[in-house]
């Protein structure tokens, strides 16, 4: 249901509908002001909320550098759980639905709990993140919101206290890379929801 601005004003007025002095005045003011619109006007059944603009994956020359960075990140020694947490947090800030869908599925496939993913947006108030993860998440927010303080010294030093130099370099490259992916997916409107994580290999029983 969509409310006409006049009705919204009545709801927000300190006296509510009492601002109208007579029943007839209220009735005439409401007449025709509440509009019911079919959902089809907003979404066509079966169509995605956003359609892809360009399939940038068809340009391997442009993506090869990004894939090399991902290979470096996932072989840097950083915990996979941490990598997905910081990628999700940056994607939350940037509003990248595609990356949120992808990294939440990857994290769950690796055994991450729903609780930690659901509460990630309020990590500072939650007790179930380690100090190392908190330092990484604080750095994630500072790097992603780069114009708001240009990564303050205190945030960087907090991260330095929990990561050695090589890990810290890898973490910063992780944050730089996910911000780039976010901008690609948002700008190109990569379709959301079809990604499925790769199946994890099943351990084989020991042979006697």
C-alpha cells in the first residue's frame, strides 16, 4: 500500500489525524489518497531485481590481475574465515549484494556460524569475534570508508598488534581487492543469487 504525501503528513503531525477538525474534513482529505499498487508495477515475476549491464567476465585480460591477487590472498597464510569476514564487512558498507551472497555462502561452506554472519554489521557490540578479527574489521571499515579519516594511525596500529608485517600486507591487499570487486559488481549489476560454493572434498576412510 502506498500513502499519498498528504496522508503521510497526517500520520507525522503531532496531533495525527486530530489536525482535521471535523469528520467530513477528514473523510474528504482521505478520499482517494490511499493508493494500492500491484506488485507487478515494481517487479515482473521471474525477473531479477536488477539485470546485468555488461558481462565483464568475458574480458580475461582485465581480470587476470584480479585473479592473481586472489591467489596471493588465499595463499598468504590469512585464515579463510577471516578473509570472508572482512570481505563481507566491506561488501555490507558498499552495499554489494553479489559479493555478500558469494562470501556468505563460501563462509558457511567452510563452517562459519550463522550467528557471526548475521551480527557482523554490529561486530563491535558482539562478544563472539576474536581480538584479531576485531582489529581486522576495524581496518576494513577504515580502508573502505577511506575518505573518513584516511585510515587513522590508531586503527592501523591496532591491526599491527595482531598481524605480522606479511599478514598485514596481505590483509590490506584483501581489502583493496574486495573494494574493487564491489565496484565492479555494483557498476556492472552482476546478477545475484546464482553463485554456489565449490563442493568440499570428502575425506576418504583410511585403508587397512
